[in-house]
C-alpha cells in the first residue's frame, strides 16, 4: 500500500541520485556527495548534486552523517565503511605485489583489480579479485597456469589470488551492457600495463551511459610492461600447434567441469555466469550479476512504496 502520508514529488535529477544510492545500499555502502556525482546517471554539476542531496535530506528520504549520505538512519554503516576503506588500503599493497607476479605468467598482457577492493572496501574475509587480459588465442593456457599455481602453491586459497575473469586483447569490449557490468568496469584499478587500461576503457565507452562523470583511474602505480626472459621462453614454446591444441583442450575441459558442477543452472544462466569462449572466461558461481540487478529493482520498488514517489 502506498504510504500517502509521505507522498512527495522528486525531480529527474533527485530520482537518479536516489537510484545511485539505492544501488550502493545493496552493499550497505554510504556515499559522499562527490561519489554520488561520479555514480549518478545524469550530466550535471557537483553543486547540483549537492543541492539535490540536501533537498532529499530535508524531505527525510536520506540521512546525512558528516560527509556521507545514506538511505538508512544507521550511523554504524559509516563506521563499517571507514573500517572497510582502511582495510582495502592496507591490502592494496598485497594486490600490487601479486599483480607483479601474475604479470610474469605466459600470455598475461594486462591486470586490473576488480571486486570489492576496486571499490575501496574490504572485509576480513574478502578475496582480492583480478581481471586479466591475455594474448589472443592463448587465454586458456594463461588461465590454466594461473589456476594450477593457486591450487599447488597457494593450496587453492583465493584470499590474495582470485583470478576469475579473463578476456583477450582483441576483445576488450564487455558484451553484457548493464548497470552492474558498467560499475565493475569503471571501478577497475589497473596494476599492470597502463596503455592497455586506456584501450580497455576506450573500448567500453558505452559505460558513460551509466556513469557520465566517473573518472579514469590513476596509472601512477601501474606496473609497466618489461622484457621477461622466462616468460618469453614459455611463450615461444607454446606459440606452436601444441599451444593451439592445449588452449582448445583446456577450454573444453573447463566447460565440461562447469556443466557437471553447475548442471542445475539453466542454459542461459550458465552462459552468463560461466562464459567460456576462446576470447573470454568468466566464473561467477553465485550468478552475482543477476542477483544484484534483481535486488536493485526490489529496493527501488520498496522505496517508491515507502515514500510515494516514482523513480
């Protein structure tokens, strides 16, 4: 039932501000005014965003705690965020060190941080996620070698070594174009090959439809490509028919593994959550993308009912 006692109108900009805050509220993550500016799907100014936020606070649709804006009257969320930001900063050093190691594997051409650390937030049990770009035609060799390293030398521990998304240099454009994928790609942090990061963002300029103000990440600390004798040796060894055969076989083996392990997924969901082609490998066993987008729609509808507005 519509809560008519709080039936109020919001303009287009305020509606988009609320949608941005609702998206990040899924993760219990309050935003600053500048962050709202970067994540609101509207070409406007920071001052307009600040005015919209203050108006929403006055209408009791938002709560303000110091510099943070939140949909819940829970100051503990601010403390949670600050703690998570601090932990992410601490673990960033591990991420850069591990990126330098991953870069030494054959056919690895670019590395970006993704997941929670790319949003500057970590919890004690959070993994560090890596988005890896490879040489075309050898993605599955690179992926398999990295997975074997994790299994053998890290005892299958994902904490500092979660490599679950691969694409190759010839296919930098992300196929699924929605708010979730746009959020993931604009927040990636480049740790290896700054030039390739620039190409990646350019190939995915469609993300500006969702985030017209989100800035490019700094490449100041990004490792640059250097000659590596060991890497060159292994690539020369696999730049043969043997390498082509192995790359294809590794892909087929992985697809069969996913089909056996996650046979309860329907064909469409399996394709999205475990995309496995010669140029891409994605592994999201909990189908995170669909869950987040569905949760967002639920939160929007609930907010509309609570406040008697249309977003």
